[in-house]
């Protein structure tokens, strides 16, 4: 939230995309490069999925024809094409998740922040969502920073940072964590070692 400018910087240093962030102006400058999906994504329930996405695009200053092309592309690639004319209240949670992801990608950011995006969804939708994230990273060359309380999801990440009371207590690749904890059966066991 500090990187996004939602909280003031109270200590330490913030670096993003090679830039040291010191002021609110620095963060404003980087906003065009960042996509963000909050845990509780806010939708306008009286507008269809397509109308919501067009509205979000207009807030970003994206021309209508460009926005429509991107919406059509994301609807196909993220698998919600058949829901474009549906109201958000009628969406399955897993589809709503894809729709919120599309809204964060409309301005074509180079880094994507996801705040517990799979909270409350079933295991199948969660697995499908992680497949989408993998495709985003590989095909679209986008960096993804995700917060999660599901330790099984950490297994999908290239690098994991553990925080305790706002301070970093561990930072490594998954291979590095397992090398340091060779007797662990899964990452949840490793995670608990740091919080005992």
C-alpha cells in the first residue's frame, strides 16, 4: 500500500522499477506502470461487465476504440467472454476474479499487485487463477507481486518474502527455502518455523 501511495512512507526505503520512491509525486509518476487488484474489488452492480470495464478504461484516459479492443482480448484470454453482458451480482466468484484482473490490465502495466486475490474462492477457481497468472508472466512478460495467506500458493512463486509485524524476516526462492529446511514436507512447515 505504500508503493501504491495509499499509505505514507514512515520508515525505510521503497524502490520500484529502478526508481527510489521518496515522495507522493514519485509514486504518481509510476502509477501508469502499475496494475492493482484489491482483495475486495469494487464493482458497479448496475452496469454489465463490459460497461464496468469501459468505465475503468475511461478513468485511465484510454480511448474508446483501444479500450474495446483490449476488453475483447482480455475477455478471450482470461476466459470471461460469455459474461460481458452480465451484471456483476450474477457472476461466479472465480469469473469475478478474472474480470477484476482484466480491469487492472487495461492500461497495460508492467507490474501487477494482487492483494489476496484468491480469498474466498473454491480450490478449482484458485488453481485456474494461478494458471492465468503463470500465462501472464510468461506470455505478457509482466511482473506479479502477490500477497496471500495460503502457503500452498507461495509454492507457485519465484521468490517469497515473509513479514512479521511489518519487518522482513526471510527473503528467498522456493528452492532456497527448501535447501535451508531439508526436512520440511511443504512450505507451510517452513513458514511456521519462522513464526514460532
